[in-house]
């Protein structure tokens, strides 16, 4: 059977940085609280002229450059996002236009923080079935535009960014995605959502007054589920790939909270050095955290060709998923 492999990765974050110290000036919060409770020190924040598609295009161009693949070789584009340019059409359509690739199919995947793992799993199926040859996966989110900057329980947690990979047939005997695992549970939808603007709460003065257009989260419940589900998903994916935690060179967990990452590493009994952590610089960029961490670690020379990687994420929906792959 064919194997689908990551042929290259890239990322992009908007230039503007907002530190915890700057938030101290506008909110009842402290750098100490944010750093100790989450591991976040700063986040990148997009301007009004940098929509999600713009971050996505920049990440895609970096992924194309890093993989030595011409954009004309791409035959499908998948964008994982829950903060698209518009309610519809898909941000992937906008990105395809900006890349000058109009004509090829493109679609958005709405799986919040698990969006990249969902996209990877679906793209893998399209590659191994030979339906498509080179799929551009972009995970991009701009939560800073959908959070309430007066709500200290959510606004300190998020940042904007995009990560991208090119998925194609493995060009050696070793590399490729060995397994993926996905799950969801809509009974938990209300624990983390942006309710306003959908058809249940179409935008109106009343929904604006009630701030339904902002992200609402029950942090404690999400925290507990994140540890449980990211651990469980990765365990299942490792089993189906026939590997153990000891075999994995690096774990890339969704960057929502450093304490969540540490707890999962402890459950697997693996040293923290084996986890990729950049939440201090970028905060939670939703679907983009894993591909940003992957692309940055490759750029830093930390993650190298031939390494075995374990990826795992959990997010709104609830959704969760994991993947085991050799670069
Ligand atoms: O990406 C998808 C998933 N997202 C996540 O996985 C996030 C998961 N949740 C979390 O990471 C954590 O639950 C939070 C970081 C959101 C909150 O941490 P916590 O340790 O669960 O804090 P808490 O909600 O129990 O709040 C403790 C205290 C409260 O004060 P009282 O009631 O004890 O007086 C909060 O009001 O901390 C207060 N607090 C803050 N204080 C200063 C909450 N936010 C802040 C803040 N600055 N920004």
C-alpha cells in the first residue's frame, strides 16, 4: 500500500507581538499568573489587513519553498480553520485564488484545535487511494479577532498564526504516516464555542449585547478533557502503528497550556525534552499550533528527516485526534 508522507512544512505568524506585560495594562491580570498557569509569555496578533487567508498563504509559500515543490504540482488544498475570512465561502477557496491556483478543489475543515490532525488524516486517505498526488494542508486561525479582550479568562490564552505542510506519496521506504486516529463528541459543544453568527443565534443587537460573537470556554472542563483525550488518542494511534512511547523521537501536542503538555508527557513517562513546546512565544493558535511547532522545529534542526513523531490534539466540538508519522 502507498504511504502518504509530509514532504515539507512551513509556518507564518503576523509580526505584531503582544506580551503579558502589555496585557497587565489593559486587564486585571499579571505576567506571573499567565506564565505560571499556562506557560504563555506573549502572542502574535494579526492586523485588520491580515485575514486568516493571508497568514495561510504565507505559511503555504514557506511550505512550498521548504519542500522544493512547485505550486502547480498541488492538486488539492485543505484549510483547517474555525476563524475563516467569512462565514462562507471556504477560506481554502480564498487561499487557492491568492496562490494563483484557481480550478483545483479546495475545502475547509472545521475541527477547531484538532483541525490539523483531521486534515492530515483525510488528506492521507486521498493520497493512498491515488485520488490526488500532492495536497497542501494549511491550518490557520485568528482567535484574537473572536475573543473578548475584556474577558481575562480567555483572551490571554490565544494568538494568531498559520502552519502548512505538503502531503504526497512517500519517496523512500521509511517515511510516511503510520497511523491516525480521530474522535468527536458533540454533547460537549457548549463547553467551548463561538455561538453568535450561526443560524441558532444569527447576529442581532441582542446577540452582540450578550457577547455571543465571542469565544466562550469552560476552561476547567476543557483542561481535564484535553489531558485525557490527547493521551488516549495518542495511545490508540501508537498501538495501531505498532510503536511505543519510547520509540517516538518527538511528541508534538496541541499547544493550549504547558501544564497540559507536561501532564501528558508524565502519563507516557517520557522526558519533557521529547516534547516540542513553543506556547511561550505563540500562545494557543488553535488548529495551527501543531504544524507551526513542526515547521519551526524542523527549521531549528531539532526535528530531522527519519525521526518518528507523535502528534495529538483536542479542541472544541469536542474533537480529538492523533497521528504517528516518520518524517
Ligand atoms: O485549545 C483548546 C483548548 N483550550 C484549552 O485546553 C484550555 C484549557 N484550560 C486551561 O488551560 C485552564 O483551565 C485555564 C488556563 C483557562 C485556567 O486555569 P485554571 O488553573 O483552571 O484557573 P481557574 O479557571 O481555576 O481560575 C483560578 C483563578 C480564578 O480566580 P478565583 O475564582 O480563584 O478568585 C480566576 O478568576 O484565576 C483567576 N483568573 C485569572 N487571574 C489572573 C482567570 N484568568 C485569569 C487571568 N489573570 N488571566
